[in-house]
C-alpha cells in the first residue's frame, strides 16, 4: 500500500505540474494575443514578437489571425522592413480576400519597396472592390508619378477629384518619413 500511495502521489504531482504549465502557457498565449491585437500601444519590435508568438499558437479564429498578420505587417512597416510587411499583408489577403485594407497596406509596402508594378496591381484590385475609392486612385497616381509616368499620374489624380472634388491630396511620403 505504501508503494501505491507513493506512486499515486507522484502521479498526482505530475498531473498538477502539467496542468499548471498548460495554464501558464495559456495565460502567456492570451497575453501575446492581447498585446498583438492592441498593436499601436506597444513599440514595433515588441508588436512583432507578440504577434509572432500569438500566431505560432494557432489558437484564434481566422479574423484575429488576419488582424495579427495585419498588425505585425504594420510593425514591419514602422521598422521599414517592407519585405516582411508584404509577406504579412499577403497573409491578410489570403485569409480575407475581400479585405480592402490588406490590399491598401500591401500596395503601400510595395511602393516603399520600390516594386511599383505590384503596387499598381494592388491599387487596381482596390478599385475593382470599390470603384469610388478616391484614395486608391490618388495613391496609384503617386505610384505612377514615382515611376516617372506623369501623364498617367494626372489621369489617376483626376479620377480621385472626379469622385470627390473637395478632396485634398495627401503626400504619401508623410506616412513613413
């Protein structure tokens, strides 16, 4: 009996330790998700780490997973790591193909990565999804301007003004200056 009691106690201790480990890991995972999804309140480096850890758990619904990729992509943009940003925004689009914010963010990342043709393609997709998206026309105009195609940039700016004659064209450079 003495041996059985000892084994039972050891078994219970192992189960308790395992449960405590799982609970601690679960609490840490929840903290990672909270920090990742409240992205703007933490510095980009921590945002990237928290979103990476949260995404590795695979424990959230697709909408939170999409938001995690988007927030991490924005953190990569803040760090001027456009290649990783493009990858994360592509994941957003893969998970939620009708999400205009995924295309807009990836187009901006392509722009800053100097991949102008792909930026223009994403702006075209934005316009397909919302033909009255004056910002898509405006940013596509700025992309054509950066390519040196001033005639096409004027066409795009004109389309933005047709949609909203009071529209003031912001400068894309201020986003990552």
